[in-house]
């Protein structure tokens, strides 16, 4: 199963106010494991960067001025995400921005919200009342945050991939210890450990045990096995 972990950085909080996407980072997962394939691009937003947004991600007008505009990367982006599920932290934010960018272009597809696996919702369901920011979840799962001095789409996607793996059950998601490919063949073979053969040990009763057993049987009145023997004889 292919999934894409996705994150964006923007000039603000609402595309309806003219805010734009300035960075996209995507990580490919196959069966919840990163494959090493990714999509990462900085984007010229064609508008000035507000100071509040710059403090969050550190992407300045000077840095972004020679980067491609969204129209130039839209096709490659859509080809990378394909039709696969999208793992996103607070999906409505990122998908809302991406759909606003795609709507500016002719013939580009809309990203359906139903494709999103929202890790905010997963975390709230698993840890009711707890903080569910990406930082908080990384700390909960002991995921290294030392490189996250500022927000960055690719780094945050990499961190989110680790968080997602933990939210869906960690590296061992079930009780089964073997996997299987599409043909039902085992992917992981556990070694069969056999110890040395041992001869059977004798368990014959001692004379004292036989005597104690006979005394016990003598106390029984009309035991069931004698009744069955008598019935069989009849």
C-alpha cells in the first residue's frame, strides 16, 4: 500500500486572504515504511512574505525570489501524490491551500479531503485531552527534534512519517511475526530452534504411593469405573 506524507509552508493562515504556498515536502511510504523517495520544492509565492510567517519558517523574499512559481511545479507535484492516501497533520489546512493553488490553474485536479489521513484526528482519538502538535507527539514518542529549529515542509514530513508509524501501532502493528507478499509467501522466516532430544523419564509409582492409592480406593463406595465395568459385562 502506497501513502504519501505531506506538509506545506505558507505565507499565512488563509488562502482566501491571498496567502500562498511557499514550500511542499512529501515522503513516500510503502506499507507504512519510508522508501527514500520524496518530493520537495520551494515556491515563489508572487507576493511579499509577512514577518509573522517568516518567523515560523525562515523563508525570506530574497530566498524565494528565484524559485519556481506554483504553476511550474504543479504537474510534478500531482504526479508524485497520484491518487494515493495523503498523511497530513491538520489536513484541512494543507489541502485547503493546495486546492486554492490548483484552482488558479486550468485543468488541474482537485484534492479530495477524503484522501487525507489526518494525524491530528488520529492523535486526539488515541490521546484524548493531550497536546497533539507535531512537537508534542514527537516528544511523546521520543522522536529526535534537534533539527527542527524552524518549520520546514520536508523535515516536518519526515517527522510526521515517524509519528504516523507510532500512531498506527509502531513498527510491529499486529501480533503476527511474519509478513506475506501478494502471493501469500512469507517475507520473514523465523528460525526454528530445536534443542537436543531427551529420552523419556520414568514415572513409575513407588511402593508407598501404590499402597496409599489402594487405601484411597478402598474408601470409595460404588465408584463410577466399577459401575461402567459391570454395565459392560451385562
